[in-house]
């Protein structure tokens, strides 16, 4: 009969054939073959299907971006970390408003110094200010959601009343 899978695997290992039996390069499918006459935006002359032809054709039609964004334009390349203008790594985004304040620098207990991922330029109350702003936004969002839900329920009730009136009118006309 056929030996169990475990004994077949052991036989391969014992014979030194496991490495030959499993070759990761053979498990990866080869890349698709593109016909030699395929050019960007053209199909094969014989009209055969070419994978990706439609996508390439549509990509050529798409408008080219008119604005190219560059990180180098946003970050001051001459800015040195550890200077008064940028006392820590986290301070680099301070002037753009994308920093996170360091809780420890104003207590003179920030141990990482210039390598700190948090801003050393923000004031000591900045975390409290941002926390209150975040809470205010969350509160306003909850209020807005409640108003929307209330308006939706009022609208739903008015719609139901209108449907009932329409049904009564139709019943009176039919009788």
C-alpha cells in the first residue's frame, strides 16, 4: 500500500531529498509574458487579448497632475536639531502645527533631549489646551449627531403621518 504521509516525509528527509522536493522558486508563478509587439497603448496586431491593455490605455488618457508635492519643500533642510529653532526631532513640525508637545521638557525631566520625538517648543499648557480642544470637538460632534437623529425621527414621523393621510384620502375616494 501507500505509506502514510509522515513516513513518506521522513523517507525524504532520510534520503536527503526534502531540499530537492521543496523548492520555493518553483512555487512562485513566472511573470506574464508580454508579446514582443506590445507597445504602451496599442494592442497586438492579431487582435489577441493583452493583459493590462485597457488599463494602460485609460492611464494614458488620465490628466497628468498639475501640482507635484515634495516633502523637501515642506521641511527646512537647513534646520539643525539641537538648536534653539529646533531643540528636538519632534520640534521639526512645530511651525506647521503638526507637532506633539513633550510633557517632560518644562519639568526639566526629558531624558532624550534632542532625540525626543515630541516638541520642545510648545508651552507647558499646550497639552491641556489641545485636550480641551479635542473634547470640545467631540462634544460638538455628539450634539450634531443628536440633532441629526432628532431631525431624522421628526422627518420620519411627518412622513408616516403624510402616508396615513394619503391612505385615508384614497380610501375615502374609493368608497
